[in-house]
């Protein structure tokens, strides 16, 4: 039987570096909210049995009011997250069905992931039980102190930027969340939990096009990346499509 995946999409971050007082999760790329573009990558995949969007308490009512009909049409479960990323993923885990063999965590603000990237990391986790997308660092890396003076140049050999999806065996992930090896405030991604628990995490080599929206300037870059790829028709999203977009 083919492996089944549940996808948790955390969208509860504060987005403090985005600037302008705008919520980056609700910001739009070519007319559609960033988080919706991320969700769409997992729609209509035969291997995905559940998609769970986790949003902050401050955004929950707004997103529910504006997007609940569309999310329901897309089969997306809306869940309220917590103060830290780990808290939000834990809230999403409670909604993962038993039929899922693996759980994929994908940032709501990574709308440029490709189907090839998803296929590759899904295939890898089926072999290893824990796998993430990661991009090798190519530039010269400097360690800089508080005074903004270079302390030293860091050897970039073997250095990768962790990306998402990050995908894990559901049962093992549930065990780690039951007895986490670190406090939520000390965890920046789920791969770190597995590392601290001593479980090997494989990487699937990705590239910088799997962009994480951090600043407003990233919107233009993400738009260019999306437009450079072969056009794929987005499925109809329900009767409320025009009003919500």
C-alpha cells in the first residue's frame, strides 16, 4: 500500500521582519494570499490524506471569516496555534488521522516549493523515517558581532539552509512531542527535535527557489519564481472564490 501523508502548515508566526504592520501570511502574491499558494501545492495529491492549517489566535477569526468556506472546499482543517512553532505543530498533530504514515510540516510562507521537491522529500522519508529539504550555502559566510564588525569567516563546507517540507514518521513524531528533548522556545524547526533525540535526519538537496517570505522585498522575487515555472491551473476553490481573493 502506498504511503499516506498528513500535511501541517504552520502560519502562526509573528512576521516581525516583514515590516509595515502587515501580516505576511495574509499578504498576496499576484492576487492570492501567500498561505493559500502554499496550501495549493498539496491539493489533489493522491498521497495526501489531510491538510491542516495552523494560525495564530490573533488571526484565527479573520482567516475563518474570510477563508473558511474556501478552506472547507479544499478539505483544509483550520486550527488555532500557540506561542511557539512547536506549540503550533503540536496543535496540528492532534488533527492528524491515524491513516497517515508520515507527517509533513511546510511553512505557510514558502509558496514557491515545487512538486518535484515535494515528490523527492516524500520518497526519501519513506526510506529513512525523517527527511527535509535543504539548500547548500554558496556564498562566503561571515560571523558578525553586535557592533556589526566581522568576527571571522566561517567555512561553508557542509553547511545547508533547512527548508520545508520537513517530513517524519507519524508515530515517532508523536512520541517526540509527548516527551520533547527541549523547550518549545528553543526549537526552530522539527528536524532539530529529531537531532536532539539522536534520530538521523536525511536531507534532499533543494535550491534557493524554495524561498521563505521574510521581508516585503521577497514578494517580488517569489512572484518572479512562480511565473517562471510552467503554468498549472489552480483548481476551483468554491462559490466564495471571487469575494475572498
